[in-house]
C-alpha cells in the first residue's frame, strides 16, 4: 500500500498554491505580463486544441525548462511574468504549480478544472496543427 496517494498529493498541492477559476483566468488572458503554460503533451494539444498564445512546456520537461542552471532552460521562465499553468483537468497542473513554486518560480497559479473547464465555459481556444 502506498503511503501517499495521488489524492493526498493533489490536496497538499492545492492547499499551497493559488487556483483560478476559468473566469478569473480569462480576465488575465491577453495581459502582456501573464504567460499561460500548457503542460499537456503535443498529442493532447493536437487532439483538443489549446488556450490561444499559451506556451507549451510538457510536464516531463518542466523542471528542467524553468531551472536556469539546466541545459534545457527556456528564457520565457526568466521573464518575471506571472505564470498560469493548466493541463486537461487541473490535476497535473496543480502538482506542477506546486513543484515550480517550491523551486522558486513566482508568481504562479493554475486553472481549476484545466483546459476542459476553460473550454466548457466557452472561452477562446486555438487549434494546434500537426507539424
């Protein structure tokens, strides 16, 4: 039996991070000081679409992409902007937001219910074309 379940991890993460409703996130969309970060893999983006202008940082590389000492570092994470993370349902993004916050990336938050909740609320989406 596991000592900690995924539900325990999510509860711990959600207790420590800022969570936005899709409506609160929409109010930030288009703000030049905010970066939406989609942590889903490329297959999910191609199948479901994404929030327009979101930066894709797959969950598997996120820690490496935000760390300036990593050879995989992405400059976007040194911009000093606010980061709004999301995944499909808000589970992975809660864990990712907690992890990057623990690493020192600030300010960070995530979207409650993820892309599904954003899309269900009728907020703008963009198609992702297969390369």
